[in-house]
C-alpha cells in the first residue's frame, strides 16, 4: 500500500509535537505514529473508526 495518502493530525505542527497520521484504504483505516512512519500501523474497519471519532474529538 505505497499509494496511501497520509493525513497528519491538526494537532501536529512542523515545530512539534509529533502526533498521528491517518490513511483511508478501500476496506480499512490505517493509523500510524507520525514520528515513526515506517513503524507499526493500527488497522481499523471503517465502522470502528466512525465509532471512535466522536470520542477522539472530545479531547
């Protein structure tokens, strides 16, 4: 999946701190640590991601 478009969190700036990036694939949502882009990725079903988003936006 080298053609993924990663979107960095709005809380992450060029000056820091590093944060998370998200990419949408056809059947999954991928999440990675922006300071370790080649590291492990969390893979979520789109429905799981949609359920998580309201909780994440509260913080």
